[in-house]
C-alpha cells in the first residue's frame, strides 16, 4: 500500500538552527578588529568593501588573483551596480573556517550563495543571452508611475515613497538599478532633480490630496541611509495625516548592517514612532531582504528582536528567487526557518527576479518557481509560508500560479485580463524555444541600455 505520509516521503528534514556569528578575525584584514568596533555602524560603513583592491586588503592571497581580475572584468563589462559590501555582509560569505593557504578560499568563494548575488563576477554571467531582449533599466516602469518625483502610485490604495537613491550595500540584481547607487561603466544612473526636503514635502501633499491612499512603503534605496531625523519626521507626518493605516520601512540593511538598527538613536526613535502609530491606529512594520540562510546571524536576530521590542507590528522578509542562491526547496525552507525561528522575521514574499540587464544567470523560469511554491507548502505555519510572486510589468504582483497562459517552449506567460507578458530566461528554454528567440532577437529594437525608463 502506498504511503500517505507526505512528510515522511519528503527529502527535506527540518533541524532547529542556532545562528552563529562568523569569526571576522579569520580574515587577514580584520585580524585585529574588536567586538566593539564590529558592533559600531560607523566602523562598518567606513570599512565597507568598494573595490577589488579593498577586497584584496581584507582577504589577501586566500583568494586567487583570478578572483580579483574576475571582479574587475564584471565591473567593466556587465555590472549594473557598483561594489559596496559592509563587513557584516562580506563576513557571511564562506562562513566556515578559511583554509590558511594561498588561494584556499577560491572555490568556496565562487560557490557561495551570498557572494553570487552580492558580489557578481564576470564568469557568473552568461556568454549567450546575458541580457533578455526585453531587459530594461526600470523593468517595473516605476518612474512612469511617479505622481511626484520619487513617489510611485502603482496600486489604488498604496504608494511607494523613495526617500533616497543609496544603500549601505548594493545587490547585483537591483530592480532599481536605473536610479540607485553611483554610475558604473555600463549605466549612467538617473538622478533626483529636486532637493530632498522639497521632494518629501511634495509626496506628503500628494498623499493628503488623495484620501484613498492608506498604505505607504517608505523605501529607496535603503531607509538606513536616510538621516534619522529626516526619516522620523517623514513617518511622523504620514501618521499625522490620519488617513494612513499601514507604513512599511524597506531596509535590506537589517541583514547587511544590523548595527544601524541597534544604535541608541534609531532604537529610541523607533519606539517613538511605534507609540505614535499605535495611537493613530496604524501598523508600522519593517521589510527586509534576505536571500540565504547564512545571512541570518545572531546580530541580525538581535536587531530584529529589538525592532519588535520597540513596538513594530512586524518584521517581514521580501526575498528574490535566484538560481544558485535559493532555487531548491531545501535552500528556501532553510532560509524561511532561519528567519522565523530566532529573529522572528516573517517570510513574506519571494519575487521572481526582475528582468534587468545581465540578470539572466540569476533568473528562474515560471515553471521552476511554481514547483518551488508547491514544494514548500505544508512545512511552515500558514502565516510564515511565503508567497512566490511574479511582479508583472504594468500589472503588479501575482502569485506564480496565477498566470492566464504559459508557453513553456518559448517561455512566455501572460497575466491579468489584459494578457500582459512575462518572459522566462532564454537559456533555460528547450532548443526550439531558444531558436525562436534567436530569430526574434534579430527583429527586436528595444535597446538594453536606453536613456530613462
């Protein structure tokens, strides 16, 4: 008789995980860094890795010379984001003991999932179909939906307020690569025209003039790069409108720079905002962006718990599905349990990677994403089971099983009543599909690096 015990038949095995902060002194460049320095957000920002030369200063000859050459080549030919890694983020790459011999870290460094998306190398990129023919600098057309500069009104009751165009660290797959971060050889970045004070005032004026808006995502960039007095003032002003019922602060820095969220100024400020939000009947939450379980260290858990203790209603994770990072049920479940168990972070969404230039080696097909959603069902409590979604350009978030149609050969799915398209990575298609796209590419006139959105 066939077994009906789905748990017993599944290959995944949940094991309680105790987060461990990797020993940063294992790296030659940080051998003398004290715990007090490590917990200092200013030290973290000052000592961030911004180049192959700085990476060599930290890691030295434990990486082969070819790695530094690979990084330089990527920045020169492919990268849409500059290199910026906090020590905290770099320290979670290859967290096991480093072999103390020249080049001994190289293979593990190449394979590391955090490295794969936070520090892309030229050898990661595809030689054919590195970019999809429909790739765009602003893949979700957010700037076309600006009601005022930096304020995207995409959904009827919700707006996205981009307060800054910088982050403490830069992800290689950034969906806002058109605006966020400094220019790189391949991309001259767009820039806000107005002064920050004027932009924020215009945002507030628009929100007050549209009482149907009840939900504001305060983002960027990363709100950790907004001066606290400015961030607190903006959120306070939102709360005092009386119409806002949900505010979400967007900050990958919870994982990349937890030291910021543990600083006395930020903790006391969050307590003030949380108290005001409760009085106003508004839910105040923080949304972070973690893609691999090893990023969830004791410092990240401590910072998350501090946010909850300050009175935030929730801390949630919005990750991105990426090949070689979290593309298996085991990797995704490990991450979800790591988030939920110690830090109390709710696994919320995992987005299919947006179609930005040179992102094809990261992107997964819709079929793969649907299979992942199916595989993780039943393991986590319902409230901690993430939704895997496709952010369809000009339409918005849809669960991966909501496609109206799906041509798996050509990798084209359609969504919503208007049948808006989303495209699988071409290299993952069957031969007939790749051949069709090769013919289509000759007819395509959409430039990969067009000016503006």
